[in-house]
C-alpha cells in the first residue's frame, strides 16, 4: 500500500463473519447481577444503597468516588442482596467490590424526567454534568469517564470530534452492528458531544471492511454538512486513539500529551450512543452491546445485555458452548484479557466475550529472539520491542524506557508477529507495573520523609522556643528578684 | 479451567523461527541446484557434508549446553551450513566443509550464546577464517564446464576426500580473480573484461565461482521470494547494490582502464548472494530501516573498496563482517522515530492552543 495511515501495524484474521450478519439479540434479565463498583479508570464508586434495599431500574446505586470515578446505576429493578467482593475482570482472578442485585423480573424503571426535546438548548456545562451523572465511560475499552474527557478537552480549541468506529480487534462486531442498526442515535450523540465541547466538525472513522456500517452512517449524517464519514484502511491497531488520529488528521499526538493537543476529542461509537440515550431519554449507562464469539460458542452473535450480567449467562443465551473453551477472554484477542471463570460480570468497557478453542490460540512455547526486527516493523509507535523486552527481563527498566517503554500502547502487534513467540506484551506490562510500583513507593517514601522532617523541624522549633522562654523568664526573675508567682512549665 | 496468567495478544500470525529459516532455504534452492548441476558430484558432496556437519555441531553444542535437541528443529543450523556451502569453492575437500561448519556453528554462533546472540554472520566468519587459513584450497576453482558429464561419482568422491587434485583442464578462474591478476600484470580493465567476461554468462551463471554464487538470476529470484514473503525488506539489498552501482559507475567514468564497469561488479563474485542472503541475515543486521540502509550501503562501500584497492579479489565476506561489528552501534543510534516525538526523542509540540477562544458550535 502506498498510502500508509500510520506506521507499522498488522493484519490479523478478522473472524468477524461469525457474528456480523446476525442482528443484535436482547439478552434476558438474569436472576442476579453483579455490579462492580469500579468499571472505570479511577477510584471505586461509593455505594449509597444497603443490603435488603429495593431499587428500581436506573436508580443510582453508588455515586462517583473522589478523583477520577464514575457512578453506577441499577440495570433492572429488584433488591440488593449484599455488597461484597466478587471475581473481577482481571487475569489473576483477583476480587473487586460489587453490588449484588437480585432482579425481580418486573424491570420497573425509576421515574425519569420527560424526553428532552432539545438538549441543544441546554448550556454545555449542564450536559456534561448529566453525562457524568449517567456513569458514562469510554466504551471502547479504556473506560475513562466520558464527561471528564469532554470537560478537559473543551479547555482546548477542539477542531474535530472523532467518532471511533474502527473496531480493529478481530472477532468483535459490536460497534459494527450498533452503527448499522442505530446509526441515527450515534450521530445525535456525536452532535451532542460536539456541542458540549464546542467543536467545529465531526469525523466518523470506520474501517473499510464494514461496508454496511459505512453506508448506514453516511445515510444518517447526510443532512449535516459538518459531519463526514472517513473510511480508513483495515489495519490493527486502527482503533487506538493515537493511530486513528494520525490516520484521519495526519497529525501525531505529542508524546505524553492528549488528543486535545492536536485539536481532537475522540469517542467510541458506543459512547456516543450512550451519550445520546442519556441526554434525550435520561437513561444512565446500564446496558451495552457486546459480541459473544469464538470457536467454542454454539451460536456466536451480538447481544444487548445489562451491565453486571455474568458472562457465562451471556454465552448461554448464545446457545452455550460446543466444547470446553481453552481460553475465555474479555475484549478482543489482541488486547483482551484472559478471565479464569465465567462468573465474571459484564462491565461498561467490555465490547466482547470470547470463548476460544485450543486451535484458535497461539502456542505458548517461546524460543530465543533472532533479532529479525519484525517487531520493530510492526510497532505502530516506532519503538524497539526486542530491546525493550531484553531490558525489562533484566530488570533494567531505565533501559527499557530508553527504547520506548513509556510510549508503548500495549497493542500487541509486536508479539503477534514474533516468530519466536516471545510474550513481549507480558514483559512490557510487567515493567510498566514495576515502574509505577517504584514510583509510588518513592512517593510514599518522600511523603514519610517529609513528615518526619517536618516533625523534626517542629520539635526543634518547640525546643528552641521553650529554651528561649525559659531564658527570658530566668532573666526576668533575676531582674525582679521576686521568687513569688513563678510558674515553671 | 486452570487460572493462568497469559498476557495478550491471544492471536498470532503463525510465523515461527523454523518457518523463517525454511523460507530462506527454499529461496536458496534454485541457485543451489544450479550450482550442483554446474559443478557435479564434488559440489554435491561438499554441500551435503557442510550441511550435515553443521547440524551435528549444533547437536553437540546443544547437548553440552543441556538444551533440548528439539531446538534443532528451528533449522537455523541447516541454514548456516547451507549458506556456508554456497560460498565455498565447489570442489573443496570435505574437511573444508566440516571445519567451516565448526567455525560457523561452534565459534561463530554457540560461543556467543547461541541463536540470536552472535555478533557476526556465522557463515561469513567461517568463510573468512578458511580463506585466511587455507588460501590454496579456498581459491581453487573448477571451470564452468565441469559438471556431472566430466566427472563421475568415484572421481568426485576422491576429489572430496582430497585424494585427487583437480585435473588441470578443469580449473578456471573467477572473473574477479582474473581482473585482479591481469590488472597487476598491466592490462587495462576494459581489455580484461572484453577478453574474459561475458555479462550474459555471469548473469545466468555459466561461470567459475563459489558453489552457489554464480547465477545472479537465480539468486535474484530467491531474493525476490524472500522480499515477497516479507522475510527480508528491500533496504539492505537496494542500499548495497545501489551504492556499489554508484561507486563503480563513478570510478569507471573516472578511469575506465583501471576500474571495471557497473555491470561487471553487480553480477560478479558474491555480490548478489551477499546482497540478498548474507548481508540480510536477520540476526546480525540492524533492526531499524534507517539502520538497514546504512548497513547495506556500508557493505557495498567496503566490498567495492576491497575489490578495487585491496589485496583480495572479492571482499563481500569482509565487508559483511565489518558491518556486523558496527550493527550494535547502528542499532543504538539509528532507531525508528517514535510516534509523537522527533528524531531526537523530544515530544512534538501541541498544535491546538489551550484555553483558546471557543469555536462556535
């Protein structure tokens, strides 16, 4: 290809045909929902309900915590059984706090404000507050609170609202189906984001392998001259913010910077859809469309499911599995994470649940690096993965940073093409964790040192003040020569 | 299901070291088959001896290191032996092949830490060591008309075993060797080439030379296959051939009596094999594209200098080893530009002003 949208990248097999030709299925309401308090980047949400309490669909269950956080709402009506740790969507099978909701099956909603006819008549601040209150987070995977992103971006001059319909991960078709079935609401959401962030135009970027989605979106936005559908080549990691911005605008986001540094605010199509639902129908983020696929699933398809539904039940509503899956994943195969059990609940940022057969997953045996440089060619960030891995393995994290570790987006393109099957991303993840551990323990040490230092200063000051007071009193005593009324402290 | 921690990605392009090596072997097949056809039984013997002994040396090293023998299945030793065989005089005795593969595998590769750890191209290290140690055996060339028809199996065997010297009528000279000796004797380069060299023969391979380097056409075909399969990229071969063409054109224009022309340089000796199969060795060449361009150009310049002004008629082996030594340096300084940073690694400037006047919705 002569025109290169970005450097490097890979072309993994799509497997999208498994699910792309079936309409979105409404998943039934499960008996129990496990709603994690942290489904977003940042701190746990703080529960405001207690065990035994009856809740209605859409009712606030936990408000956003301090710092970066997002509230969570009841996906259906029922009562709270308890709030306790459940298995989190994490490869180690570690636990996270979750609200366990027993559904009553009525699905009766909390009273909502009437349909908002003209959200464009509201001040942008009000809209971004509503988006924050609805618990909307980035639904492409990063799970960054959407309102925070919009508010931060609107401090810059935003030229383009970039709506990400890339969906470059193999197997996943949730965004594809959403664009085909609900194009108009995505466009409405995009327009609302544009209004809230005071941006100029909207670009909806879609990979060229989604022909139907492209025409549906073109149809939906043809009456708005400031919206354009940009067809981008299908190449992983097109859906990554940095690469997509480069493909669409030709600009690179400065290292360590944000998309808004180049005048772009990017949101996933599913996020735009959730924002439209929130700002017109006052619906908080309580469900999402998720691709249930993989060779072990009997009838792979996209389902619209309530947040908190155990993924095992989602697989059940796609006919269950035809064989014991070798690997269960949340997300796509390139960046998704392995889960140890199907009790893990669906959370806001998960676009896919994959149950893969053994022949769908790569062999785990690694051999020595032959320095072939395929990882260097594949890296969309221009890094040197083989050296980063070498240095990480030797615990030389500064060396790894020197070869680009801090710019790594963990997309896995390098490991995908490595003929030696070296788990490069594993090394990078490890090194990044270690570095942040070192940094936080450094911060902790600095803090403790600061405390003890200020204590020492305080004590010294007190001691010197005491001594000074004593001296002053002694001299007074000598002057007056009256030993009466002397109070020693 | 067992809880296991396996990092993403959970997909792979199904490439493997074994497959990379086999692709290279496959690409070498045409010129190898042609070389054996051209030089007969002794060439076949030498090829087999070199490849098999390379695998045996590798196996012995793996055993001594306590590494499982299954590592042999990556076929890297086979490829090293194969490449070495192609750069040897086709009628060299068996011990050249066995000794050469010892130098390549044991000294050139395993002593450095095994696959991927060696600084120098093992095959070239072996070839150069042999050339310096055994100049007679390494510069005795059979003529191009010495195939299966002129030597039978028994004769071929005794040549391989070193019991029989090459019959006088069957020896030849490489065009590069001819050029060097005749230039010293005072003949002009133009004349030497006109009397002793045919561009067509050299291109198709009907000439004296190492086992696998005679046919530029077949090597080119293999090289294109590697490019097509993305085993190698174009940067090293193009830089190498490009700079050689540039230098030879310039000097030939300067003084045609002293300097051979471009076509002669491009199809003679180890030029094509070096450009597509030796300099592109993935372990010992730089990993960035900019580095590869510099590396290729460096190989071309050093080779041209040795051919033109040095004591040896051909310098590809030396050139590759010289640039191999520079590879770590090149890899340190010529890295790809990182996204969002300039070439010096500094962050790019933001283009959107902060707190600017808000645009109208």
